[in-house]
């Protein structure tokens, strides 16, 4: 995934939430903004998984922690001014956080909120903006992030995007290898009987190729057994559901594991389906 622009952008907090003084050593109050050469749909798929993962990266409550846990996805947060600009907005919120790291001068319990804004610049370029803030429960004091949360959450989103791209590349490479093997097999078969005329060889090769193409289709396509089979974002039962599949829906198998298939639906959606939920083509 090629990153065409990456910059930290000064994001002003809501009126009345401005810090009273500037930190001389760290850029508190700066958010994160980046342009990705990734279609909006793929960015949204990755973002929704990160918003639903229950953790906030780039901060922690205690030294032995790796990140903040027990966060929840939300449709809004009072800690931010209402978003009135273009794009789609998502939130992840953790209440009763105890003096989280990387927020300015935190000494009390309160709420950490992260806001993500996705905007389309053109069909191939998607803008992603991330802001984080901590507000104490008692004094309602506002503590701005030093950018660690925003950059860590972005890295997590980018990792999901890279995983999607890897899956697609592996699927394409697999299909290319199958096609090459099929062509080699047809060529080898055509050399078995040198006494056959060129026309007979061509016709035989064509028929053999069509047969193998049909067999290949049976190998890589499956149908949903019963209604309600979930299309998962990752190959495990606790992964988020991307959509619910209708009985009889056909999917193409891109990746095979002992318990799961990585598939592509007829609508172009990529995800994972438990093997027992699929049958071969009739």
C-alpha cells in the first residue's frame, strides 16, 4: 500500500476546551491526518474492525499494560464538538480510565475518546483523520493527546488494510499458478500422441482445457448451505460479522485452511466462512 501523503495536522478542540498553556516539549493537541491510495470501502472495512476491537492503542493505565482495554464503539461522543464536515465519522470510547499515559497531565479517572473521520478525495484516494482526548470525570478537565494514540490507531488500521491486500494478492497468485499448471498439463497431453494431426491436437487440447476449466470452477466455488451463515472479517468465531449470507449464495474460495475458507462473494466482498457452512457446487 503506497502512502501518498502523511502529516500531522493541527486540530483545534471544541470551543471552551482550549488548553490554557502550551507544552514546550510535546505537541499536545495535534491530531493525525493521512491520504491513502486505498478505496473508501477497504478503508471502512479496516476501520470498523479497529473500532470494534475493544482496545485503544498508544496509551495505557499502568506500566505493565500494553494498551487500554474495555473500549467500546460509539456513534457519537460529547467530548468532541459535533462533526459538521463531510465524510463518515466513527468513535471508540473507554470510560473510567485511570490517568491514561500520553495525555497531558492526567491525574484522575475519566473517559478516553477517539474519533475517526473518513473522507473520499477521489475513487482511489481516501483521507483518514484521527483525534484522541481524555476528560476527567470529577473536574471535567480536558487533557489533549500528544499524538501517540492517533498514530498507533492509524498503524492498526493500516495493518488491516495491508492484510486485505495480502489476501487479494495471494488469491491472484493462486489463480495464476492454477492457470499456469493447467496450461502446462494441456501442453504435455498434446505431446503424448505425435501421430495425431495438428487440427486434432488443437481440438483435443481445446476440449481438455474446457473440461479442466469446468473442474477448476467446481474446486474453487461453493454454495451456502443454510440461511444466516456469517461472513467473518477474520478466520475465528469471535471475529466481527461482515454480512449474513443467504442460502444458495455462491462464493469463490480464495484461501483454504483446515476449518475456514477465505472467500469472495458475488458482490466482491472478501471475508471468511466456516467450512461446515459451505457445500460444493451441485
